[in-house]
């Protein structure tokens, strides 16, 4: 399908063929009929993507600090690869569209054929087919066209700004910035019984606002304050809504000057926010920033997982604001047809961005992109002709499912170094599949995991998706006789683990899991150091994990399974590798906190008993400081000790002496892990980690959760 994207490396905006998005639970597939370019917001987005790396760094010092911190802990080379991967990515543009439902999964809110308005950055993009969460889709009234409905997201933004302003009948309100949102705000205020004054640099936009309901308007010049005072009968504005898009501080300064005492200033657009104290203090002004389309914005539970807020407690949400705006379109309280200045076919979408960037010197306001809804779209995009028609019998041919940050920085470069043939790739986002596919010269990018699994040419399926899909995808690939490398965790509950292990034990393919630390150089050194030890080992593994937001997808019980299942499995596998034994019993205790930002199960101490009599303690702690290196491992046994500091430094203690090994770069074993995986495929070797070991590591994480619930030791 065709989609408008920006290349972050070059800054270029182009129309690109990408795979059609797959259906997802709680999401709606929509065939786009029309989408609207939000000129102010999208111009700023594109301009940011076109800036030099130095300019971006100067504007975002917090990101520079993150890069420096990562380089300090994970090494310069790894950090450079990660930054390059980010810069080489493609970004979807657009966030307001309308079309027809063509597919649904696990939601009864919509039916195929419904006409819907869609919202959301990364969802309601400028693309022929959209995958949109159900809470960001709203049915379109019968008498509202797709073109008008494509304005709904911007209408909801304007409407949410008005709700914060709380205008009452007869009040005098000034709108600064008369782009699309400003023009809609003027009409909403007029429908609310307010007097409206518009301010903009463009006289044609002032004229348009006056035709749509504004009483008067002017430019934001030295005379603006006098004009507003005169219009407001010398009182000043009851409320000022700033809908401009500029880095300048002038709009907020002007708002302070033209407001009455105890007036309200509401910021809807992206502007400079160096608020001048004197006018705001002298008039005791209320200053509020509107959060986009309304309650639910930036809440993954609402937007991605479909959990709506109770109507009686949250009357207006993103979805209900869009619904209200569509009703206003239906009864003609708001009209958007006069705002449309351009209709451009998606094939010529790049020209629309030349308009808003000023490359084409032509007046514009509402730019609609149009789509041929009858065109057959491509689900499989051919990317590279370098691959042979008949692949070599002795080659690793990768089918990739998922390509997030970790896969792009830690897996794909190593697979490339092994000389594999990258055959096909599918990701949740078609543009990610296209970008990663082109970078690593995959032969095809496709829409769904099913297409990867059923591809007879791929003999290794690499799964790097969110945790909740790992077991199911791995099971289906093994049923086809494929070799499978799946990132950790292997599964997130006993039932899916049992089904997977049954298939794995009977499949011709090998099951391999991304427990990479056992493949690291320092892990190998530690194992060799204790190879002749006649006594059980004791291991202390401390992890400075750091906090993540409570609503992060990893903490979702169905999508991520939580951090113990998702990450502690790494450390249990390391213990199994060092001891050559398996966990038989676990006991865990967590912190107990009333802090709403912290989770008890993110800071735990876990005790492991192993079959050979060894024991281990894992301190997985999320409440520390990021400056402390993440991992420290201390191993004791047979009168010897071995310490690994963050897989960069090892200290071996024997006969009263210390011997250190320092690596140039952090090595957590990904390179050797990938080499081992490829050797299994090429040489028919057994999997590097036995099924029983994989199963015991995974079940141990489940039993840790049981121990936390019961407060008792639990057998594994």
C-alpha cells in the first residue's frame, strides 16, 4: 500500500510502498478515503526531521545525556549502532483520517463496512489502509462526508481547548492563530454564544474567520492590544485560546497583554512557553495547556488496550470529543468545506509537504489527501533483487517477525556478519518492515507473521515481537518444521509453555531462546574457572534494573507478562549455565511501597535452590540510580571467587591473588549467541540450550510470582 513517510536520516518526505498492516486484537482496519494534513503540527514535525544531528542535539539535551549514559554502560560501538539505527528509521506522518472498516479482531464495537473517523499519531496516518485502536475510531453520521470527517481529530483538539477555557454565553474570546484549529475554534465559540476576535499574521485567514463567525480580527502587531480592548469594550478578553504553531514566545506574551483580570489563557498549539510573569501575575490569569484531543491521550490503557473511561466520571474523552465534533458537522453548526484549499492524490503526497514547507509558494489552509478505495493494495513488497532465485542448500535464510530497537541494534547486525540471507520481514508497522528490510537487504517485506511462517524458503524464523506473542508464533513455526530463534521470554504462562514444549519435542526444527548472557566471553571464563570445583556454588546476581512506567506494555499481563517473566529469566539461565544444574525451588520477597509510581514486584530478592546443591540470590531492583552499572555477579565455590561487573570487567580470586580481565566494550553474548544459532541451522547441531533447561528457566519465573503471592517457597 502507499504511505507518506519521512526518512529521519535525510529528512526527505516521500510516498512509499509498504506492507498492509495486520489485524490486531482491539484494533480496526480502515480503508482510507480521505486524510487531512495538519499544516502547523506536521510542518514542525518535518522541519525537526530535516535538522542536522548537531541541531537536534542542542534542542534535546536530555537525549544527548541518555546517549552518553548508554555509551558509558554499554560501550561506544553499541551506542553508535543504536543511534544510527534510529536515524535510519522511517516515520509515519499524519493523524486525522476517515474511511471504511475492512477488518476487525476481538471487538464488537464496529462492523465491516462502517464509515469511521480515525485519530492518532502512528495510527491515522496518510496511508491507504490504517490499523487504528477502537477507542480512536468513531462512526460518521450519514450526512457527513469522508472529507469533512477527516477534520475530526483537529476538531476534537479545538473542542478540548474550548472545554478547558470554559466559555459562557456572551463572553469575549480571542483566538490567536487562525490555521485549521483556529478556524474551527472560532466556529465552536460562535456556536457556544461567544463573541470572537481572531488574530493572525495572514490577512486572508482573518477574512476567513470573519466569514465563519468572528466579529473582527487583526495582525499580532503593536496595535493588537488597542484593537482587542476596543472590541471588548475596554475590558480585555475573558479567555484567549492560542492555536498558533511557532517556537516564538510572542503569542503567550500577547495573550497576557490582552486578557482581562482573572482571565483564562489556553494553549492548544505548539508555541514558545517562556511566560512573562508581570502581566500574568498582575491580572492573576489562569494558564492551561490543552492535552491534544482530550482525556485518554498518551494513556496506553485507553488508546492501545481499549479500556474506556466510565462515562459518568469522565464525560469527555478523545473518542467522545470526536463524536461531538462529528455531530456538530452533521447539524452544520461547524462547516469545514470553506477551509479546503487543496485536494491532492496520495501518489503526489510529497507535493503537499512542499506546500506547507514553502518550497511551493502558494496559499493553503486545508490540504486533503485523496485515495482510490477500489485499488488493489500490495501485501508483499519486493525490496532486493540480489538474492538468488534458488537459495543455496547450505545457507541460513531468515524470516523475521518483529524488529524493535533491540532486534535492530543487537541481533540483525550480528546475523548480517554471519552472512545469512535475509528473506522476509514482518512488523506491526509496515514502515518499520520497509525501513529495516531495505537496510539489511531483505528480499521481501510482508504484512503478517503468517506469511513469514508459511514461507518455504525461510529456514530460520526469528521472533522479536512483544512477549505475549512469543509462544504462539514459535509453536506455529515449529509445526511447519522451521528452526526458531525467539527472544526471551519463551512464554508468559504455563499453559502456552506446555503447548509449545510438546510441539518442540516433536518438530524437525530446533527451538532456541535469546538467553544471551551465557554466550558472553566473561560467562565462559567464569564457567572455566570453576570447572573442577568439587563443591556446590553460591551466586549473588545484583541487577540495577531501573524503573519503567506502570502502564508500560511489559507490565500488561497479556502483552508483556511483567518484568520477572520478561527479564529475570536471563539471570536464572546464567545461573543454570554456570552451575550446570537446574532450579528446583524458589523463594521471593518484594518491597512494599505506597508509591503509586513504583511496583512492588519490580524490586525483589529471589533465592534459588539448584539440583546439585548450589544456591543463588538474584536482587532485581528498580529503585536505584542509573549511574550505577546495571549488573554485578559474584560467584563463590571451592575456595575461589569470580566477579563480573556489567560484562565489561571480570575479577578472578584464587590462592590469595586477584586477576582482572577488562574488555574494550561490553559483551553480553549476542554475537556468539547468533553464531551458535546459525551453526544449528547450517550444521544440524543440537540447540545450544536443552528444552528441559529452557522449560525450567521459564517455569522458575512463574513460580517466583507464585512465591510473591503466597509468601512461601515454591517447588519448580
